[in-house]
């Protein structure tokens, strides 16, 4: 079994190499090649998963050592892969959901002349993500981490003819570089502290290390997680990343890139367990982000950006759970998996709506689409019910466990964290109900839209331009079948994992687990969660279901206007970072010109002036040299007489 681990990565990596280097001769079959190799990776993952099930709980860690990259004295960098309960969970999620997104993309990108390259980038993304979660050491994990950043840059900016897409790709790349610096510093600290990068000796050596060093490592790991998982304060790139094709949004924001930070924290759980101050910071970041993303999602009229705010909020739940330590590690991963199903389904459903609406993204120009897109409506609706925590569906089980674990933290912290998580559940129900009502119910506002122009610069190439007003229609089966499969996961995955603590016991040998004890009974927390969910749905219905949706958004309250501008996160970054960076740069240039260059240029000018003056002594006249010799002789005689007199 160990010899099969590398094949998981080799399949999509081969697909990326073939599709990106094969040239236009592969244009007709490139999408099938990319999809087949992604599916092959999933099949291999399923085979390895079945093999792990046949082993004992403590015998499910397999390591495949390929070679030593840099074997020198005192420094050993190995290319080795680790398969255990945590990594195989991510493998199945990444390759399973990723394969469905590949299939969906066949229809969505049908009219794009660069479709082969798009599938090559998708395969590259899968390969990088698999390296990240299968790495047996932090240095190899860093390789996958950077590979994911590169592939996301290529995918977000895939339609580079759109200035907004090119800008969004650069923004995502630069913001993630800040987090990547945190990971690189953490790896350096690990090597100087433990003398190795490998997971086992690093995590086993935590007990012999000072808390200050572990806190520094943990905070740097958290900084890295904030970048990849779009957590405060490195969350500004997520909304702009919606400029990429919709399948990219589903891939990046559902099951892969944004979950990398959660994986890093959980994989490094022993470090965080030994650094309680850093662990507290993790919970604060998660709590702040889950409210931040939820508030932003309430005010977005762009369907994809509303879902992006939702992603930020749901990842905040996962980070909050991961910050709770052994009480919440398994719950964080469980919510990560269920979120992969319903959020991928929601994004693909949004893409299906756009496909039938000439790629219009403004929900104020939708309405009444449920009768024209029945499959999209049902699958999107099931994802909606799952994410708001409707009883019995996936989100209900995973989110409810996180809220219970937050209350079980104990003391004032427990009440604050649990209250924030509970409030976030109510806001989630509000903004997702708003999306459902504005898109599938109410007046058919799209009938008043003007004709779509085929050469409109901001229209996705996959758009179906029929002229006149949009003609909503159901997407082809190649797009709806993946949505149906994801809808099944949205409905049943939570119950399958949650009942009997099946998922918790599966991960326990890797993540450990400790039962939390909320200050109130678990059923009270469940009732409270369902109650705030119902209140959120009711408030959204009162505002968007009973009243007609205006074509132009009203001015709104101060909070609404702030949420439309992402709570001024870009303004803050511009003032503090961009302008601050500009002033710092100008100051450094001034110091360089006046001080550094002044010293260098002044020294050069002084030497030059002195040389010019000394050069005048060498004028070529014999009488001048004779006078100089006479003067020198006179000075020597005078000095000699003076010394004798003394």
C-alpha cells in the first residue's frame, strides 16, 4: 500500500504536464484527459482508504519514502509521504469533489477556446493540494503550499483579458505571500529547535521545548493559516477571487485551498496544545472571522460574492473549533468535509444560474427561477438547508457540535465563543435565505434586462448569448449530475459522520479527542441553534419574501454600507499597508539619496578635489621642482637644529 501513495499525486501531476505541454493537438480531448486523471486519483484514494479500514486503529499510518532531497550532515530534507486517517480524509475530499468539479467544467467551459489549459491548471491545483496534505514533513508541505498559491493565481486570473480578474489574481498571490512568510519562519524555528522538519520528531519533541518558542512557532503557523484560509486579517483576497470561472470558486472555496489552513493547525495540534496563548489567539481569529464573513455576506448582491462571505464565515467556524484543542479538532475536520459538499454544490448551483442567465451575477436581476431550473433549484436548496443547519442535514450535525464545543470551553471564554458561534448561525440563516429568495422566488425581474452583448468585456466566455432578454434554462446533464451527487452529500454526510461519533473515533488516533462539557445540556444548545436559525430565516422572509425586491439596492444603514465595502477591509489595507508602504519607501529613498549616497558621493568628491590640488604640484617645470627640493632641505635642516637645541 505504501508504494501507491505517490501515485495519488502522480496522476493529476501527469495530467497537468501533458495538458500544459502537449499543445493545441490536445484541445479536443484535453478536458477528458484532465477529468480522467483526477478521477483516477480518487479511485486510488478509495483503494487506499479501503486498505486502511482493514487495519487496526493504531496501525493506520503509512509512510512512503521516495528519496532524500538534501542529505548532508545536520540537515536532512526527505521527499516522503504520510497516509493516515487525517490525510486520507483530505485526499478523498479533494479528489472526490475535485473530480466532480472537473466533470462540471466540461459543460461550463465548453465554449472557452483555452479549455485545455484550464483543465491543466485544475490538475496542477489538485496535485499541489495532495502534496500539501500527504507530506510527511513541513518542508515538503511548504512545497505543496506554494504550489497551491501558484495554481490559484493561474486559475483566478484565467480570464486575463478582464483587468478585474488579473488584479484579483495578483491580490490573492500577494496577500498569501504574507501568510507564506509565517510558514517559512515557523519551519526555520522548528529546525533550529528540533533539528528536523519531519512531523513525528517535531510533534514528539514538543514536551521538551519552552512555551515561548512553541508560542512563536504556533503564531507563525496561524499567520500562514490566515493567508490560505482567508481569516482576519488576511481575508481581503477571497471576495475578489470570484473573478475566476465559477468552477474555480467551487474548487478553491469549498474543498481545497481555503481548508489548507485548518489542516495545518490540526496537523500541528501538539504544538498548539502546548502553547495555550497561541491557541486562544486561534479561537479569537476564528470567532472574529465567522462574524466578519457573515455580516459581509448579508449585503452582497453578487451571488458569488455572497457565497464567498459565507465561505469566510464557515472557515471561521472550523478555525474556532481547531483553536479549542482536542475538544474541537475532529469537529473542525468534520465541518470541513460537510462544508466541502454543500458549499461546492452551492457554487456549482450559482454557476448553473449564471449559465442560464447570460452570466448575470446580480441577484436583484434574478427572481422566479425555480420553475425554469428545477434541478438547480432543488440541489441548491438542499445545500442551502445544509449550510443553515436545518435539522437532519449535514450542516446541522457538524455546526451544532462546534457550537457545543465552544460553550464547553468553560468560563467567560466559553460563553463568549459559544455566543458568537450561535449568533453566526442566525446570521448564516439570514443571508442564505436572502440568496434563495432573491434568486428562485418572487417576481421575474430578469425580464427587464437588456440584451447581452457578446463582446462585453466583463462577460464570461462560457456565457450563452441568445440576444434579447435572458432565457433561463436548465443546465446540461454534465453540469447537473455533479450537483446532484453533491446534494446527496449535503443531505446524508453529517448524519453518517455524526451519529455514534463515527468520524470522531476515526480521527482520534491522529488528532486525539476529549469530551467537552457545556455549562448547559447538549439539547439546550441544539434547541437554541435551531431557534436562532428559524429567526434568521423569518427575518429574511419578512424583508425579501413578503416585499418586492427593488432593482437598485437602497442606500441602507451604516452597517449595510460598510458590509457592501467588505467592512472597509480594502480601505484599511490601503491606508495602513499601501500608503504606509509608499511613505516608508519614499523615506528609505530619501535616506538612501541623502545619507548613503551623500557619504559615498561626498567621499568621492573629497578625494577628487584633493587629487586635483595635489596634481598642481606636478607641473613639469624644473625650477619648481628645485624650489621644492630646496624647501624640503631647509625644513629638514631646521628640524635637525631644533631637535639638537631641545
